[in-house]
């Protein structure tokens, strides 16, 4: 039986690659710039995934699919919302479609599954996934996050609750997974630093048919902070209002009061105070255009998932402008991406810290009914919020990543 | 060609051709992405074959095999993360997986049929719960990363081709050993316990023990597949332990054809290709997969491989004799698949 040696295989591959490389320079500028989108179109996370796709498509339509004079092509891949799928699809985008940059994925565990692979391949990736450590203790030179870490908005929420709203006793409730832990730990840390006490922490499972038993445990507090995501916030807020709990003010992280959810919410959402890095109500020309185009093309009010991908696209565009439309040198292009600083994005000014995470405004909003429509009205803006809040990166990174047990909750009753 | 087929039995020739084709596959597909898909097909085929030992040959339908698959992956990943070498981690992973299979077997072999299915399902869910909730051990939802693939004998497996050949070697070893097991007296007695449980017992066979050994064997190969899965993804998280993984493996076995060696391989190829390749072109690939399964169940309830063989035989007969055989293309004698309850009671 003829044996195929590894060497023969490698030689074959090398010859193929060489042929491809030799053919390259002549067509370098003519080839379109390829954006690979890792999104979720099937399964429970599909709603956020579809919003992501709409966001980047809106930007491409506005620019006539041309960034810095170069044609842009979007290749979309459905990960199915699981880590193995994300890995396979990332390999499809990088190794088969030869994309220049990847936008996505959506979920934290998907990003964590890709972390080493992206490091190995060196294809820049911009994700909305909040898995904090990817831009903290396991920082990856090719991964950037234009949205926010889990705790980035919740730090702000904790500060606002303690210092402006003067709440002293809080309960937290969020899904029993990493994104929930990281958000609520961030809230607890800043809230307690500001003089408050988190006296109850509740962790319903990801799929909870009825929140009543959890809400019943909340007890005597000044406010309840929640960090739900997906469609859970709708279910939770309805149960909260139905149980007559609205006398205790409700605070929310960005996914728990995302603008895209407003169409599914009613009076139960009125009065909820949330901290978010994007708000459809932001009064800037670029955001108004974005909101109008999203309404026209997709008939939706955009939330963070769409805005995040739109902004990621803007960052790619800015990087291409810096390199004169060139992306052949992956390293140089990656450097250009990380050095991007933008003023006009739907969320406001955007720049990146040396860990690849965004530094940008975080808005405190109060949900109101205006002319029959629910609106998240901005009541305060914290400018240039870093993922490390005011702790400084060195001190922050010396601690373990936020988890269910860290920082320890010392004031539980 | 005729000389070759004259020398060898057609079956041997076909197998040799298939192996040859698999050996040169990275050369003609070229692209690393497709080579990776081929690797996935191979290790999922190992997993499906492992499950098939119980489902097909033992008549015991398990819905908890993801637990075994992931047990190997998690054990190895956690040991690697704590700084142990690949050899230690992999050996320990296989031992732990076989031990887990023994626990599965002791608990679930009290029953057959639906009872067996429910017990394996429950154990699988318990393991999922541990992977998901015991975060201090398993890192919970965030999963465990494996920073590198092993380098046995100095071979570099970090590339797509290298890893494919590892999968191929393991796959061939698995198919070969499974063929030996199936044809051995043990394989015959396992089929005996499936078809005629009480008669086997009456003949003096220890039915429980035969099934127990079959479970260990199935667990071992599931563990091997789990290790390949871990090294392929270099990441493991609770999703792998979830019920969908077990169900998918069962679908591979049933779609391809239970109690055949080729069936689970074809089933694995079908599912992996639908999930990864077709999904790039069709958004509702889940629906397409569903329709394919319905078609398989309607027209080839015994599975793709035996079903195709039957249709082929029928078509050949028709061509030769110009009229349909009395037994039209309905499934003639589907092998008793899951359950195998038609034995004398």
C-alpha cells in the first residue's frame, strides 16, 4: 500500500501556498476586503445574532460596500451558539474564505473557545462577547471588544446607585453563568465601595420557567440590580411587576434593558434605570442616521448587538483608511485596528486600551413612556469608562477574574 | 483492475480502496478547512461506532454517551491545565472514562429498553450538571482551554493535515478492533443477548456480564473519540456534555444503520457535513437535517447503509429479470434495532 508521508503532504501544501502567493500581488488591490461574521442564526441565541448581522449590513449599505476605496465583502457564518460550532466556523472563515477580519462571536463561551485559535492564526477579531478575561488576564493581541466587558457598565451602575440614587441595600439577580457573575460582581464591588451593601445575591438558572420563587426571596432592600440577557429580561420584568414589586426600584445591566427589547416590553419596564454603552436615544447625527436606516431596512429599533457590529465595522473602515486600503500585512493591519480612535460612532467616541477593550461612554438611562412608545432616556453620561473602572489596570488585574465567589459578598443576610 | 479484483475478494478490495482514499484525502481536498471537516467526521465516527456497540449489537439504546465522551475530554483538559503531560492526562482520561462507563453500566443495566434509556439519560444529565455548576473544578460555563496538541514521536499535529492523520490512525484502529470484536464469540454472544435474552441466559451465558463488558468497550472508544474532540477543538465546555451531543450521536447511528460497521461512519459524515458545510449555504439547515431524517425513517428505516444495500439489490434484480421481485422496496427484514424486544418472553 503506498504510504503518504507527512513530508509529501507538507510539500504539496507548501507548493499550493507558494502558487497562491505568487499569484497574489498582481490582484492585491482588486480583491475585495473580506469581513467574516460569526453569528448565531439558529437556536436560543438567534435573536441577538440576527441583530448583529443587521448592524453590519446597515453600515455596508451606507458605505456602498466600500471602505477606503476598497470593495468589502461580508461572509456570514452561523455558529449555532456553541463553542465547537464557533471553532469550526472560524476555521471556515479563516482557512477557506480567507477573511481579513472576523466580527463576532456573540456568546462568551464561543469567544473563549476561539481564543487560542485566533492567537495562532493571527486574524484580527472583534467580538461583542463579554468574556472579561480575553481582554484582561488572558489578553490576546488579535482580539478586540468594541462593546463592553460584562462589568464595564455594571461598575457604572453600582456607582450611580450608591452615589446619585443613595441606595444603601441592594439585591442582585442574574442568570447562573459567567456573564451574570461578572456583571453582578462589578456592580457589587463599586456599590459597596460607594457605601452600599449587597445583602442578597440570587442566581436563577439560564432557563427558568418562572421567576416567582426567586423574586420572593428578595426581601427588604432599596433596589434590585439585574443582569439578565436574551429574552429573559422580558420574562423577569413581567414577573417582577406582576408580583407588585415595582415599589422596589429595578436597576439593569445593558442586556437586561437593551433598546431592542423595548418592543416586547410594556408598563412593567417604566422606571427601570439601566447602564448601557449604547442607547438608541443618543442625540448625534451618526446615531440618528443609524437608527433611521435600521428602521427603514429592518423595521427595528437597534440595540447593543446591532450597534456593536456597526461600530466594529467603523473601526475596520478607519483602520483601512490608515493603511490605504491594504490588509495583506496582517500584523500591520492589526496594529492599525488597535490604534483606531473614532469620534463619530452611534455610541459616541471610541478608543481602545492596550488590552484591546473599548474605552467609551456609558450612559445611565431611565425607561419612560413618550408618546405611547417606551424610550430609554439618558439621564447621565459617564465619559471614557475603562474596563478597569477607576481601579487602574495593574491593581485590577492582580485580583482574580470576577466570579460567583469573587469578590466575596460579605454583607449577605 | 481485473487482476486486482481477481486476486482479492471484492470486499477486501473495497476496503483497501477506501483506506487509500482516506490516506490521500488531504492531498486532493487541499484546503485546511475541509481537512478539518474530515477529521471531525473521523472522530465523530469513532464516537458513533462506540455507541453502536450498545445500540446496534447490544440492543441497548443509550442517551447518556455525551457524559462518557466529555468525561475523557474534561479529565484530560483539567489535568493538562494543571500542568501534567499529555501521556499522563490521556491515560488518566481513558481510565476515568472506563471507570465512569462501569458506573453507568452498574446503574443502567438493571433495565433494558426505555428504562435503560432513561437511566443513561439521567446519568448524562448529572454529569452535565457537574460540568456546568461545579465551577471551581470545571471552570463552569467558561470551559477549559488546552494550549497545545500532543507531539507523539516528535510528529507535529498542530496543523490540519497532521491532526487528520492522527484521527485516521485512531479511526482505523477503532474500526479494525470493532470488526474483531463483532466477529468474535463475544460479539456473537452480545448479539445473542440482544435477540434472545432469555434463551442466552438459559444456555448459561451471563447476560449482565456480557452487557457490562460491552458497555466498558463502548465507554473506552467514546473516551478515545472524546480525546480527539478535545485536541481538535483545544477547548471543552458544558455544551459538549449536553443532551444534544448524545442525541446527535444516536442520530448518526440510527441514520447510518445500527449493527453495521459502515452505518455509523456514514451517519457521522452526514451529520457533520450538514452541520458544518451545508449550514454555510442554508440558514435553516436544521430543517433540512430533520427532513433527511424523516426521509430515512420513511424509506430506509433500517438506516442508510443497509437501506441502500437493499435498494441496490432490488434494482439489480429488476434490471436482470425485468420485473419487480415479489418483495417490493419495503424493508424486508430490518435487523432488530434498539430494544430488540421480539425475543421469546
